C-alpha cells in the first residue's frame, strides 16, 4: 500500500460554489490508502450534514487531520502540524481543530490535554459521530469518541472522491487486522478485522463505473482473508471469499481495471492467482510485503511464514501469472537483526527481483508485542546503513524492471497530464509501472497501446502505437 508520512494529502475535489455559506471543512490526510479512503468517507458524512469541503486552510471553519501511527515520524509530523494549527487558532479562536484516525485512537484524551489546541478526537470507527461531536464542540464542549467496533465498515456510505481525475478510486473491502505482527500498531488502532458486505462493494463499484471511472483498487490490510458469510441462502454458496469477490468485481465491466492491496504472504492462495490469470482486467501486480528475508526474524515478527514459504509464493505467482509484477515492503533493523539476517534480506530481494518496494527503518511502537517483549537493540547508525543498502539494491532492481520492458508494448490507462510537460500524459501498465508519452489526440481515461522506448530511474518513456 502507498504511504504518506511526510506531507498531508489534501482534497482536490472541493466545494467552491460562490456564496456558499455552509461551514467549511479542511481535511489533511496522512498514512496509508485506507486512511485516504476514510477521509473520503468523512467528507461524505460531513457533506450530508451541511458542511462544505475546502482546501484553503485559512478560510476553514473546521480543520481536521486524519492521522497515522505506523512509525514515530508519522506522529512527529502531525505534532508539527498541530503547532501550525495552534497559530491559526490564535488568530481565529472560533476555528475547530479535530484529530482523527489512528493517532487519535492511540493517544485518545492525551491529545485533548496536550497544548489545549485540539477540540475533538475521533477514532477510525466513530466517524458517523462527527457531526454530533462538531456541534457540541461549537458550543464549547470538547468531543471524543475512540470506540472501536466489531461491525462498522461504512458499507452504506458512498465516499466523496478526493481527487478530480475521475479515473481511479479506492474501495475499502474490509477494516482492521487480526494478525498481530509484533512490530505493528494497526491491530490496536484499527481494531479487529471485519469484511464489508459484498453487495455494498459491488454497488459502490457499479456507481463508479456509471460515473466513468476506469480503475478501482480494493483495499484491506490483508485482502486475502476477506470473508463474508451470507445469511439465509440455503441453496447458494454461503461464503464470499477474496477470489469470489475479485471475480464479481471483474465481471462488472471489461473496461474496468481492478487492483488490490495488501496481500499477506501467509494467506495469498492459488485461487486468487487463478482468478487473476483468468480475467484480463485484473491487473498483473501483487503487493506482497516480505518485511525480512530471515526466517528467524520473520518468526520474531510473528509473520506466520518462513523465507522458503515466501519464495514458494513468488514461484507460484510466476508460474500462474508469468508477467506479474511483484512489489514489497521491507523493514531494516528489527530487534536482534544481525548482519547475517540483513544479508538474507538482500539476497532474497535479489532473488525475487522486486519491481518496487517501500522500505523503512524499524520504529518501535508503544505497547506492541515487540515493544513489550523484545529489545530495540539495533543502533540508529546500523539501521540507517542497512536501510541505505536496501534502498540502493532496490534502486538497481527497479531500474532493471523498467529496462526489461524496453521494446515491448503495453495497454496503458491514461491517468493524467505529466507533471513535467503538458504535452505528455502519464499512465500505468497492468504491472503498475508508470509510463510517460506524448498525448496526441487522446483523453484522460482512455486505454492506449504504448511502446516503451526508454526509461529514467523513476518512469518508463514511450509512444502510442495504436488505439
Ligand atoms: N497490512 C500490511 C501493511 C500495513 S503497514 C501488511 O501486512 O503487509 C505497512 C508497512 O509499514 C508494513 O508492511 C511494514 O513494512 C511497515 N511497518 C509497519 N510497522 C512498522 C514499524 N513499527 N516500523 C517500521 N515499519 C513498519
Ligand atoms: Fe500490521 Fe501485520 Fe496487520 Fe499488516 S498484517 S496491518 S503488518 S499486523
Ligand atoms: Fe494506515 Fe497508518 Fe493507520 S498505515 S491503518 S493510517 S497507522
């Protein structure tokens, strides 16, 4: 899954009608794609309750920050933003400041007490309460709701899309996580895993197709454990699992691309791979976080697989879907990691030839199993050096992955104008590799066949060869 620890994501799709006298809400989002999708749900709830969405912080009546706790620096960044909001509140005391999401869940009322700048604290399962909490905050009553739920999936809410491109959208298919990886805060801040009713997923995807969308990314912390039990259908299949769901979504329209994230190596099964192979419109890309190449470290991390098991999954992907791209997440310097463990990570990366990776230094999170039971004993210097080696190796692998496509042609979905030149478009191949090419007479949202002629470290460069 994509991340954003550094800079908040803002809404592009704002309400900017003249003379709009609804109170204006500014929403800034950190963290993973699920958090971005949550902000879209929040915007939908607030719009339905008489608020307008703005991306101009100076004119906002309400400032909300949807936060992430995954690493310490994700939280540090938000504390820095609260200082900035504090200055705004000094100038405009009526402005309401809310902290939402994973950090709200982790720190709870501590956020209300610290600095006295925050008016409301709302956890990931309590967004339906936002309008009520905002109303009482307007009357001077600080609001907090951090209850986690076993049922909430916001399944009935159609999110207000954050961007205006109208081509690709996120659809959350489940919430929470039951995995308890030793380093990870997600199960504590997002609660238990629960899947969303497939009928509401299909309805949302159909609405997106009707609105002209061409790509959906199905989101969950562990999509392979998606599971919905149907009630009352005695003669029908009683369960929908992830490969069933993928197939249902793929059948809605051959023109709709389907992506998904994240696959957990211990749960990725061959049914899903066969379904991917069977439907052209399910993209050939799997994000399969490995975390470490050492079975000893994987065991300490409580990941539920070994190095060999992971390699077996990669082999199965390559056998069943020969042109499938594989990306990963890697953590450098987990508790007790030795040079040998680190080398095992590097050799596994080289063996798997990952097309792309998110790479992190281990960051101890309070109250996780690792924080309680293990010592964060790899020094900062060693963590940094190992991370650098991992990043350098992945740089080479990513470049090779792009170079190997030179001379080939791919179907590309046009997603937008290239940042560097308005004469160029950018889009992605099924394998999730970005291509930049001259726009000719095509439009955003079109599928085109692009022949790759060259690449830079970040993107492939090509030319449209035919429709
Ligand atoms: N559910 C997904 C990942 C969610 S968190 C999965 O299981 O793969 C995204 C990534 O952040 C993880 O894959 C991991 O690489 C990284 N991460 C999580 N906790 C971390 C921590 N405490 N320190 C450093 N990186 C961490
Ligand atoms: Fe965290 Fe593990 Fe769950 Fe992923 S699977 S969210 S890493 S506990
Ligand atoms: Fe996502 Fe960060 Fe929460 S990665 S689930 S926003 S802790």
